[in-house]
């Protein structure tokens, strides 16, 4: 979401193809390996640990399959995957499968660029829809019942706090019931010389959206006609964060760098005792030392209950692939979401398993008993808000992303930033509704 200039240039070259949503996304014939397996091209991204674990599961699948072989290509992040995927579709050189977040999967589906998985599910007697967590599975189903994606794993942003810093300041983590409580704790921990900051929200729109949802905010009105992102519920939350970052200086946001650089800088600040904690992904757990930090759920805002998003990262099947390749894609989707593979993935990365029966896998039960932090994202996802549906194909979320940078980085008032975002987003929504 940070590479808007690149995305804009890509749109110029691809708009005709993406608007029509027709034609093949590939020109090459079915590719086979030297030993006769059908090659399935798969593009994905993730942090350093996640990429390695994903590849391990791919390698295990390749060793177990005598018909298909997955060939992976990694990208810097989810946004780069999407941008290159759009370019690949326009140039008829797309992969057979990709890992995307929900708004990007849904946007491609609306243009008929990803396949409907219903056909494969209906023909699969072993498929157990009821075992998938609905908060994640339902994010891949559109209003007409098309299953445009299967969830690979879930993610939700939780709080990671520096145990020693909390103890030194006399702060009981269980006392953090609201974001106001966390701000008070951050003020207590922040040093006068600025060498230690109380809290570091992760750069980007996600944590600001989560806090707004925990203040009762909505993206659009119930009738679907009005963008609500400059309502009092939004402005109050975002202005609080602006104040904590720029005026009170009890919070700090690291930004910029290559790929996930800003993310690891934030993690390092907490692990190196430069910050009291940070707001980060459940998938950070593999990179954290839980002798130094501990995890807790996001709090509510004021008296409202906690309601952060619980997002699915999704596997999509590109429409332009052959029937043989599509079957291979489906077989890998099933393999990756097997309970034992979900357990392996969750234990290694911290991301949330999408199958309920994962909780019954013996190794996972033993792991969570010794590593209770692994249960925090699962518990939070149970009452989380499903990924927000942007009916404009991402324009509302793009407007929010620009506004978040203005608030977090440029010290522009939340009302000004969100009013401008609302105007842009409302125009986009009106265009969709008037079609």
C-alpha cells in the first residue's frame, strides 16, 4: 500500500484489460517438469520466517505429489505481489496461484480474473467447510456465493509489550483495558531525554482502523450510500494517536525503508529496550524473544469493546490457467490448509490457523501449553471484525492510507486528513452506486 506511484503507473498500462476482465491471463502452454509433473506457478510474500516456512510446506507437497509441482516466486510484500500480478495479467504472463489479502482478491474477483472454487469444492467429498473458521472462510465468498479464495491463514494485530519496562514502571498488563490506559502507561515509561518511548504503533493504516473499530466506527453507512470515515468515532481515535505521537511524544512511528524494514526496526526497538511495546502482527511471534516480551489483546477505546480486524490472507486461482493447472492449484490449497500443516504454520509463524481442528493436533496442543502467547491472536480473532469490504475496489482504503500518513507522519489534524479522505472516498462510492 506504500508504493502508490508504482501502482499508478501500472494502472495506465493495464486499465483496458482490468476493466473488461476478459481473456486469458496466460499465453504459454501447460508447463511440465523434467519428471513429467504439471508445473503450478505460485507468487507470494511474507516476512523472512514466513517465507521459509511456506517454502518448506511447498517442498513437502512437491515430494508427496506425483502429478503436480509448485514453483514459487516471492515478492517484497503483499502489495508488490498484487502490482506484479496485475502486470502479469495484462501481459498474459500471470501465475496460476497467488497469496493476497482480501481487498485485492475481491477486486480481482469482481473483474472475473480469479476462478470460482465452488466447482472444485462441490466435487470434493473430503472438503469440510464447517471446519474452516467462518471469520476467515466467509471473507472469500462474495454476495452471489462465489468462492473466489480459500483462506491460507489469519492475521490480527495484537500488542507486544516489554516485560521489564512494564515491571520497572509498575504497570500491570491486565490493567490495560482501553487505549487511554495504554497511553497513560506509555507516558509513564517514556524517558525525559527521549531515548525510551512508551509505545510504537506500527506504521500504516491498519492499527488506526482497528482502534477506530474499537470505538464503534463504521466504514460505510448501513444503506451503503455514505462513507463514514470522518465521523466522530474515527476522528476521536485518529486525533488521539496524532496527539500521542506528535504533541505528547509518548508514542513513535517508524516509517520508510525497503519492504518490511520499518516493521523490523519497530520490533528491534522493543527487543533492544528502546520502547515499552508495539502494535504488530500475530505473524511477528516467530521473530520475537518471549523472554523479553509478552503478548496481549488490543483494548477497546473509551468504553467500547475491542473489535480489531481479523483478516484472512487468501489463496486465489487465476482464471486464465488451464483446467489441469487449476486442479493442481486446488490440490495445493487443500494441502496447505490441512490441520497438521496449519499447526506447523501457526507454531512457526504465529499466524492464526484457519481450521478449527488445528486445535486438536497433538503437537499444537503441547506447543500452546508451553507458549501461551500463541493463543492471544486466536482469542482476539474470535471476537474480531472480519476484513472490511470496500465496495469501490480499494479506493476507500487507499484514501484512508493516505490520511494515516498525514496523521502519523505529517502531524496533520485527524479531522482535516479524514475530511479530505472522505471526500475522495465518497466520490468513488457514488461512482459505484450510480453505475
